[in-house]
């Protein structure tokens, strides 16, 4: 893995094309019915493990690099704690043994020699990434639902249907409170300001 600090800690996952060739050729030889020497078979099995984890790490890297753009701006502080833990784990993959870590040309390089270590690391960060994805989807859905309710306020005549307007506004309040009650107030501040601004626009309209 490579972290490019100059590009904003962009994460890249690299593995040799020879690794892919070895796995494919080993599979092809086996399918053709040719015997494979035990020593070579062990090397192929080891390569398969590295290749599998490499593919998985590339998928996680794609999420890591695009994570910020997938979160609603005003909800980013609400995601900051889990996102920070994920970032720390990504950049500090210490498990049963330490991988080879070095800095070159403003980039941090991490290399694994033990397939068990990279498998454990990949499992951990995949679980953390999935949790982040679930949390973000939930927050985005709530945000979308709240905005839709706010837009409905614009179709209610406040002078003629004050009770209905207040009832709809209270529904929005309950939705927001359910999502913010278990979170630090400061982390929710930006989102609350955004919702209040939208309600104000509706009231003004």
C-alpha cells in the first residue's frame, strides 16, 4: 500500500502482475490435468491469498479515497469519530507482527510478507468500512426524508392551516431529535443549522 501525502493521503494498492499471472497459470495447468509439483503448488496457494487480499484492499482503497465526497457536507462532523478511527486503522496496520513500513518521496509505503497478517488487517478494515457505509446511508436517508418534509411545508398555507403546519414541523423536529440525541451536540451543530435554514426558507415562502 502507498499513501501519497502530497495528493492528500491518497491510498493506492499495488501488487505485481506476475502474481496475477502465477495464479492464472497455476489454475490453467490444473484444469488441463497436468500435475503440479508440491513446492510450486504451495507457492501458488500462497500467491492466491495475497492476490485475494490485494483485490479486497483495492476495493477498500476506492472507498477510502472517495469517502469524503460520499458524505453530505453538513453531516460530516456526525461521521467524524468513526471516520477518524477508520483512517487511523488504515494508516497504522499493526497486528500480530509489524509490516514493512517506510517513507519515500513524500509517500508512506506498507508491504506485507505474511498472508495471515494481511488477511486479519483486511478483515478488520473491511468491517469498519461496511459500518461507515451503513452509517452514512442511514444519515443520508434521514437527511433526504427531513428535506422532503420541509418541502411539504411550502405547500401548506400557514394562515389557513396553522395546526397542520405546526404538526408537520413537529414531525421534522422528532425525526431530527431521534438522530441527534445519542451524538455529541457539537457534531450535530452544522446539520441542525442546515435544517433550520431550510425550515426558515419554507416559513418565509
